[in-house]
C-alpha cells in the first residue's frame, strides 16, 4: 500500500517525465488508463515518498514491477537492479528497433525481463506509436 501522494507532486512527476512512462516510454495520452506514480525504491525496501524516488509509470509497467527493485538474470548468483529513472538515462540503457526494446546493459536486460517490455501486445502498440510519430 502506497502513502498518499499530493496532486501537486503527481503533476510534478508527470511533467518531469514529459507525460511518458519512465520505464517503457509510452505516452500517457495514448492510454485509456491513467498512469501511476511509482516508488522507484518501494516503501517495503526502505524507499521514501519524496520526489526523487517517484516515477511516472503506465499501469502495465507498474503492475509488473510491483515492489521489486531488481532480479536475477542467467547467473542465479548475481542480483541486477532495475533501471532507475532518476539515476540512469533511458537512451544509454535501451534502444528500439522495429518496435522491440533491446538492452544495452544488464540493468536494461533485467528491466525488460520483469516489466515484460517486449510482450507481443506491447511491441504491436509500440509499432503503432512509432508509425504515428509518438514514440520514443
């Protein structure tokens, strides 16, 4: 359960993100569902409700991420953190080719895996956004 986030903070987080999901880059204007304010480091992991720990997130990314902060990849002994919108530049970690988001780093690989950024339906939506000039 999240702490209350004031409307002024919601607006500031959305504006800072240019009204795009900070994980998959989907524009909120293309969604029928209002985007969420995500705790980048979840409350249960010690994250605080402060602007620097809040991200603008579509419902799919937010639901897939949940309270997770990372995952393990092929080597089950190494934990890899997710992309952190306040600390990382999206374009340094990801690239998009023909609607598919490819990782440039292990951080991106972990984020793509858990947030299911390349689920077929998400790729098809992304292709439509690209064709309309709305992505990335």
